[in-house]
C-alpha cells in the first residue's frame, strides 16, 4: 500500500502532499516520476499552456 508523502514544490517551495491515492494513480498511468510541483503550480502551468495555445490561433 502507498503512504502519503510530503514533497517540497520546486517552483514555490511549499510542502504539498503526494497522497497515496495519487501515487496509485501515477502507477496506474505508468508515470515514473513523482510530481515536483504543488497542485497550484501545476494548475498554473496547465492554464498558461492552454492560454498560449488559444493566443496562437
Ligand atoms: Zn508550488
């Protein structure tokens, strides 16, 4: 079984929890790398990517 894990975000330095459920999800998807950014920074990255795509068109 997985255990909750605390990771320091690479972008903002905030400690976030990589929950057991998320770890299971990552394994299911075959992701080998653990997340390095907190949810907020990941969400920011996602939206900025989308924004760029929209601007291009
Ligand atoms: Zn962060």
